[in-house]
């Protein structure tokens, strides 16, 4: 019918018809434990199916929950009373009189088990943060415990040795100066001698200064230059000597 409908010059009528290949699906892997797993899951699931919360016996009003009742407590060791062979003495009667003149050798500290333990004394502390961080007051440095020492306020031994050495050196120097004075190696100038020497130095400086003022304005020869340098050096030395005598009131000179 396709040949009768299509015209004789149609190229689609001459194509070779090809059949499409059929792809076969691979069989899916199934575990051999599939049936047992399904059965177990259904068995466990059915047990959890309930109608509302589980019905539990309501506790009685007189059996209320007490403090520390859910905390685990160590089991007390059971004492076997049957192993005790010795019996305690019977309680004395009311009409019995105590024995007089007998001493008891009883250690009440060991026998009496109701003696309370000594409570530990709390150590002083202080809080340094808003969150309650505590620190021992003794280790903080705020307690003046060093003033309670026996050697508090005393000079240490090394400072005492140092002071003794300084004093010994000063004494040796004073003795040396005294010996030199006694030998005549040094002579102390009196106030009159010091004033006389000071006036002589000033007069010498005035003479050199007058000579310095007489130098020509133009110094162009070697002789003039040497003369000016000599006057400068002499005046500078005199100024140093005058300053020395004016500064120090006591002056020693060597007699040698």
C-alpha cells in the first residue's frame, strides 16, 4: 500500500528496512536472606504497636520520691553474727552496786566509735573575679607575713660587708693624705698666700691683654702670627689658673 500511495520517484521507498535490536534487562540481585529479614522486621514492628502509652502501675501517695533516693549507694558489708563466739556480759540489775576500788584498763578512744572527726579549718581566701574565682590569701602577697620575720628591717650581710669595705678604703686614703702632709710632700696655702697669687695672676693677664691689644689689625707675616698665637695660649692658661684659685678655697701644693 505504501508503493501505491508514494510516487514512483520517492527515495524513501527504496530504503532497506532494519529491525531495532531488543535489549534484555538483567535480572536484579536478590539476597538469599531476604525472606528471613522481612519476616523479622514485621515481627518486631508488630510488637511496638500500642493504643496510647503503656499502662504502668501508679505509685501510691505515701510512697513519694525522697531526696538522694536514686543515687547509687555502696553495699554494706554483711556481718556474720554467728561467727562471734564471745558474748557480751549481761546488763547489771537495778539493785546491783558498782564495784569499788577497781580500775578499768579501757581505751575509750578505740572502743567509742561515735567520736566525731575533727573538722578541717578553712583557709582564708578572696574572690578576684565576678564569676567567683578564688585564690588563697596567703599566696596572693596581700598578707604582710614578711614583717613577722626575725631579721625584718635589718641590713643584709652583703650590704654590711660592702659598707665596711667602703669605710676601710676611706680610712686608708685619709691616712695616706695625712702621712703625705706630715712628710711635707704637700703644703696647704693660707688665705693670704692664695689671695696674693690670685692678684699676681690677674695682673699678669692684664699685661698680656694690653700687649694683645697692641697687635696690628692686619697680620700678614709669620712673626706676627706666632706672636698672636703665643699671647692667646698664655692668656688662656692664665684664665684657667684664675678660675681654679677662685673656685677652690683650699689648695695644696707640692714642696718638691
